[in-house]
């Protein structure tokens, strides 16, 4: 050190010069790092979220036996919020027309719900205590094999487009033998329990799915008498959200409160009032709007978890122009075909990304995290090669610039808005339409529609539940064009 000081005598000007050089170099390095935010080695890396749409938790409605009230009341209530449900039916008790058997519904009723993306699942043929039946075989009535196999077969014959994969034990009674035989025919089975299910399940745990059956104290002279049970159940779901688990609700009949006592006098088991279910759905909608909970059928949650826990991905090729990924799992593709929600790393300059897999095509807006540029997409294991390319959208900020023969997207009203706002969309040609809301960082905060729509005029309501004041963007994607508009939330 002494020798160096002799060669380079300390000089205030020199110190200042060196300090300035260091600052300049530091600024240059930071600027370079900002410009080159992600390493090309990251491109194509795929991260599947724990729950679909990167939600905090999952929840499933389930209704047993196939009662007519599930069609007349439950369907209409859940449809108000676009909530799906699983119906565990007793196939021989459904008739082809009314009058039916006792309070049971008909096949046309439940097939209508099936076509609206509700799940039809098995509750056995005759609702026996399976632990009291002999093992038997598929040809011998009143045996375990016969109950499990033929109830599934009857549902599959009516719903040819999808397998029946979920089962509910009659009376919620089962044992190790029943579990083992059930696993030969189904992917999961439901019992009763007051704890939510973990986000990952293995082996025979799939045949012990817990469901919370709300039991009401008497008297039930008014709806107010049932609110304690509602608050308790909401607290149970909220605890599931905090723990990132999967809650399942179990119910039977649902009727207007005015009909409740008559049903109780007939011996119905803890029926639910329409008004009670509406209050529950209103609360769940608020939690869903804040991305806290994924509400889906038992079958689809089963598929998601098993696919998520067994997937692998392989980057086939990547460049500044295109990324190709193969996503696989070790499951039966005839059953396990549910999309997984995944973050995929892309080059920094890809502001918009065309994602293609099989016959599905979608344009998505990318966003930047602390370390890489990402796009958030739905992809299916073994659903075909996933191709990602940079997309140059046709932005439209004025209706006059839009091609009038296809569609127009109006400015939301009111704007700025406090809690809710309306968005008008006109489609003059049948098209696949995706209308999403993003925050200023590009994060998807709401999907207003994502399906094929016939030509017509549409109005979509956007509720900003749980969102902070600020600038948001709503974007229309048709696969060919991308339209985006700005709106302002003021609270």
C-alpha cells in the first residue's frame, strides 16, 4: 500500500474524478440491467399456479340425491353468479318426464344442467350402506361392485362427452375396502368432515374428501334463525381461504323459506332456504372478485390438482421470434384434460403474446416481475405443442378507426367510476370474444367474458370489489384484433 501511494499521490481532484467514473459506471450498469431485464435462458420456463387463475384457495358446491329443487332453485341461484356445482345423483331415481319419483327430478333437468357445465356425479344406484354389502361383481345386484359400476355406467351413457369421475358415499359411510373398490371406478370420493382438504392429496386420500354439511338448529321459525349457521359457515370458508385449502359444501334440498317448514315436516334432512343460499353466493362473489377463491366442480378441482402435481414441461425451441413448449403428465388424457394456469417467461420486448395450443388461440398481454417478463396462460397437459410468438396488436382508440363490419368497444360509463361501471360491446359477426380487465402492471383482475358469442349487442358490468383506486385497462381480444381502453377507479 505504501508503494502504491508513492506512485499515485493522493489528490483531491483525482479522488473526485474516480468517484465520478464509478458513479457513471454504476449508472450504466443499472441502465443496462434495466434494458436487459431477463436472461434468454429463462425464456420458456413454466410455473403452474397452485390454484387456477392464481387464486388463493378453492371451493366446490355439491348437492346430493338429484332432487327437483336442485333444478328449480339451485340452478337459478348459482347461475346468477356463474358458479358451477357437482350433483351427486341416484340414476334410477331420475325419470324421463314428470311426474317423477317423490321429490326427485328428471333426466332432462339434470342433463340441461350438465350442458351448462355442472358436473353429474354418482351417489350409487340405490343409496345403500356400502359397508354392509358383499363385494360381489358387476353382474350381481346389491353388491358393492354393482352399485359402483352401474351408477357410473348409467351416467356415462347419458353424458357421452365426459366421464363420470366423482363419487359420494351414501350416508357418508365407508371403510378401507369400500375405498379400495371405489378407486377402481372413480378418481375421487366424498365423505363428511368439518375440515377443508389440502391443496395436494396423494393415494387413497382422494377417497376421503371432506365436505362440510351445514346442520341447522331448531326452531327455524324465520330466516334470522338460520343466520348463525350462515356466519359460521362463512367463517369456515374464510379460514380455508387463509390456509389455501379446498372447501367443499354438502347440501340436499333448497327451497324458498316459505316452503321450508313443510319440507321439514316431510322429514327432509337439513334443507336450505333459497334466501340463505343467495346470501352465501353474494359473499362468495365478493371473495371471488378479489381473486381469493376459485369456485369449481369437484371433478375439475380433482383434475387440476392431479395434473398440477404430475406435470413436466420441455422447451422444444426458443428464440426472439418463437418459443415452443411441450407440457406433459402421466395421467389418462381421456379424463385429465383440464387447463392449468401457468406463468411462462418470454423475451422482454414481447408486450403481447400469441399463445397457441391445439385449436385454442389467445392473445395475452405480458408483464414484468422482479426478474423476468411473463405471460399468464391456460395450457393443457398433453394438449399439443404450446407455441408462443410476439404479437403486434391493432390498437383502436377511436371507434371510427375500427372496422365496422366486425365489432366496436365503447368507453365504459360512468368513467371515472366509484364501484361499478358498464362496458358496451357490439358484435356484427359471430366471434370468440375475450374481454378482460387489467391493472396498470398488466395483471388480470377480472375476466368479463371468454367464449364464443353470437352477433349482437352486449353490456357487461364490472364491479371493482377489493380493488384500489387507480388506472385500469379493459381489453377486447378476438384472436385477430386487440382493442384496449383506459378507465379510472376513484374510491
